[in-house]
């Protein structure tokens, strides 16, 4: 994905039995440690209207402002979490984090 763009991220979970449309909530988190450790970490979590689910495929949308928070010089990680009910108990499951590359942006501002 390119910084500053409004990408639709498509995440396919390798499971023939998983149907995330039955989940109570689905969350997509992108996390990135800053190149300079003193700058900390950028974390973006999307849910609700910014996430769509089709069986084992999750789609997620970022705003320009959010994607501009990411650094093109270091990889980011992305992970899906979801909650569901089993025997009246709320349970949580997640994928393993995956690495993703952030592309460089020359026009480093939000466009209207």
C-alpha cells in the first residue's frame, strides 16, 4: 500500500471452516515501530464501517490521514482479531501478524 492513499486491504484467512460473517466483531490492526525507537509506535485499528467480511475474507479501508501515519522505511504488521459467542461466553480469536510493505509517497499531505 502507498502512504497517503485510501487503500482497500484484502486479507484472506486460510481456513475452509471459518466464516467471519458469524463473528460478533472483527478488528484489523496495523502496527509499526518507528525507525527511531524514541518516536514510539503507530497503531491503527479498524472495525465497524471500515471493515467488511465475506466468509474468510476481510476487507479494510484506511483514510488518507491514517495511512500517512505509516512510515515507508520500515515494514508494518497487520493482524485480524474477532470476537464470537460460544455457550454464552464471549471468546476471542486472531490470526498471526503478517508483515506488509508501506510504499513511499511524494505528496505528503491529505488531499481534498
